[in-house]
C-alpha cells in the first residue's frame, strides 16, 4: 500500500510542468522532479544531497553574493512560515541565470519542522514582457508629455497672438475713433456753421430757409450718429475716467436701451489698484458681452450685477431671471461670444464661470481676475 502511494506521488511530481524539490534542515536536496532538474540544467543525481542555496541561489541578479542566512527559501523551515517571491533569480548548471518565481512551504511532521518543499518556475519571458510593456508605457508617457508640452506651448502662443490681435484691434478702434472725432466731427461742425450762416441770409426766401432747417436737423443727427459710432468703437470714458466709471456708464446705457430692471452694486475698495489699460479694456469688453447676451438671448425682466474691485482681484457677477442657456450651447464651439470672454479672462489669469441661476432660473456669469496695477 505504501509503495503504491509512493508511486502515485512520484508520478504526480514527474507530471507537473513546474520545478519542485525538497530540502532537509541543512538545506540539502532530498528530492527533485524531472521538470525542476531540466530547468536548472542538472540531472537528478547531480542535485540530490546538494545544498540548494549554494547550488542555485548563491548570488543576486547583479552577481553579488547572497548570504544563506537571508535566503527566504531556507527561512521557511527555520521560521515555520511559508514564503513566495518573484523578484529573484536562480542559477543554472552552465552559469546562466533566469528569473524565478518560487514558493517555499515548511514540511511539518508530528508537530516538528523537517524541512521544506519548494516549487519554482522560469518567468524570464514574463519578466521580459513586463519590462517591454513598462518601457513602452514609459516611452508612451514621454511622448504624451512631449506632445502635451507642444500643444500647451502652441495654445499659449495662440492665446498670446489672440491677446496681441485684440490689443491691436483696440488700438485701431481708438485711432479710428479719434480720427472720426477730429476729422468728420470737425467737418460736421463746420458744415453746421455754414448752414446757419446761409439761413441767416435767406429769411425772405421761405423754401431756402426750410431747406436750411432740414439740413440742420440732418447734420445734428449725423453728429449724434458719429458720437454713437465713436463710443461703440472706443468709449472715451474708459481712457479718461477709468474702469469703474466706464462700467457704470455701460450699465446705464444698457438700462436705458432695454428697460430691464437692474440691481447693481459696483464698488472699488480704497486699496484696489487701478488696472492697467489692456486689462481694463478686457474687463470692459467682457462686461459688454455679458450685458449683450442678457439683452439678446435671456428674455429677462431683471438682472443683478455685482462688481467688486478688491485689493488683489476683481469679482464680477451678472445674473438674470431669463430663460437660461443650455450647457451644450455654452460649450458649443460656435459660441464665439463665450469663447471670447473666456480667452480675455484667461489671458489675464482670470476665470469665467457660467451656470444656471438660483432655482434653475436664468443664467449666472461670474468673472474673477487678479488685478494688475497700472503703476
């Protein structure tokens, strides 16, 4: 019966593809299966009775000596605790090494440890695959990082170009407004004087006098239109009286034109710095676009406006009670007004948030931007 059991056990050991060997309390091999001997490059007879640490586990992967006292395989029967490891190498008979995954379990007989059974397998291919995957992942991460850096640089350059273009556009608007004021405005004033001169000399000619009055009204309308065009191009109040005055003026223009009820609070703290010209222009244009969106799209009857210039930043919020804008529309690439506001804000380190109003009613647009002093 015992011989039959021994034969079955031997058959089981020989049929497994993993290496397996046993050691006694001195670390000497008591048995090894055929797969284990083949993996190590030895015959069974060459392994039996040998100290297995000295034979196959004597050195670290870098070739340095591996102390037997530190060997996890032997610690299994010395401490009575099993171990598992896949970070070490075994050495073959020809001096080559391979990555090994092994487990060592103590053999306990009647309460006493008699040795250990070790199973192992060659995982060199698996390690190579893992290393190749790690290398590929690292290479991919580096390429992604490089590409991301390139895209970030391109985006930065694009934003700088956009900001420069906007600054040039504002300068051009300012120049055109000045030329219209100086040239066309002067011509209209001179023309009005001439018409008045003629009118004073044709009192006895009613048709001519009537025509002079008509021309006078047309000239006055033209002067008003020129003033409106100049203001649309570049409100002079922004250059002469500053950002707060320009915002208050724009709000009054909006209220007069739309008749929407405006609850406004525009405050500049005493310690708030006067923004530099380009930043003041950007804030003013963003505010214009906020009010324009309310007028054109919101269908609102009331709007709440809060603008606070603090010592370190500007906070602006415009909230209406209108129909509200769907989030898909706000993120639509065709929403150039929203894109323009965001880009203006980003150029000066600010952020623009757009969300539904309280209770899901209307739209709230919030701008925060660090202030850059003009001095």
